[in-house]
């Protein structure tokens, strides 16, 4: 089944992973029938926002398959706005990426709210990393405040994914991305029952993780073919405004 992967990274980490380059991402896309990968810069997340976004832009220029998130930092609002204004007009960039942990800015912080307001003026798609029930509560508040923005909850609050599914059931602009390094049993099953497949998207965290890890969670969840079609492709295509 053809897929859209909403969670990838270009670049290396301090973890011992293979690749970290465009060739590695494209190889994994080929292996797992991924038509489009939405990708952010690892360097922009953990070290240098400007240089990382620039490197990603150069790498995906002219690409049809690899699409970009602009990484923004809530504690550098003016610089983040400049980054969005530089890259979001480009065809290859489709949204914004925010990492509360690496930017040392909790989701409930005023700086985060200010950034989301600026993001909403420029794009309607934001991916935010979430790791806890507290994050789910904060995301619900953001979703209520900005119903015009679609939020992808990266990692679906990890072990507290039940809270992410509960929040998504109340706000139809919250989407769950289950990529993780701990495939706790029942996470996808609970979300399917609580918020439904229409608010779940496929994200792999490649090439930090092999897509097979998250793919197996969905294939073992008991989801039927129609549900998997929504999760693997249709929901993300709708968020991107693509067929």
C-alpha cells in the first residue's frame, strides 16, 4: 500500500544510526512504498535553526518525493518568522516543525502560543513533538485556540498515547503520529476506537528509526484495509491538499 510518511529527518544525531543523508531516506522510501516523506532538519532541531533549514532546503530543491518542514524555535520568534517567510513560499515546504523539549519551551509557555499565532498566519500544518498526558492537555488548548490549524502530535504522547487519543476525539484538528522506540501494545487499538482512523497518520521517524517498527504497530492493530488506507495515505494527502 502506498504511503505518505509525515515524520522524517535529514541529518545525523548522537545516536548510532546508518545514513543520515538523502540517499538513506530515499532508499527507505523505496523499500516501504512511501510516495512522500515530510522531513525536517536534525541540525535545525538540536543545534542551528537557520543553518539546518538552509541545508534541508538545498537538499530537497526540485524534489517531488521529499517535502520539508521549516523548523521554528519559540524562544527566537523574530528569527522563526524570518525562516517561515523564507521557506514556506517554496513548493517543497509544506508546514512547520516545533520541538518543545529541544527548544526548552513547554507547550503551555506564552512563547509557544505566540509562535503558533505567527505560524497560523503562514501555514495550516504544524508538527509538534509530544511525550506526556500534560502535553496532550496543552495540545488540546492549542487546538481549541487555533481551530484553523492542523496539528500533528509527533509520537502521540508516547506512553500516554491514550491522552493524545482522548484529545483528538475532542478536537478534529489534532492528528496522531505513533512513531516511537517503544511499541507498547494497545496504543493504536485504543486510538482507533477513541478518535477513529481519520485522525491518525503514518510517521516513521526515519532514518533515526526504520519505518518497519511503526509499520508493524499498525499492521498488528487489527485495522482493516479501509482504515489503513486512511492512515497510510488519505489523511496526510488531505492535510497536504493533494489527491
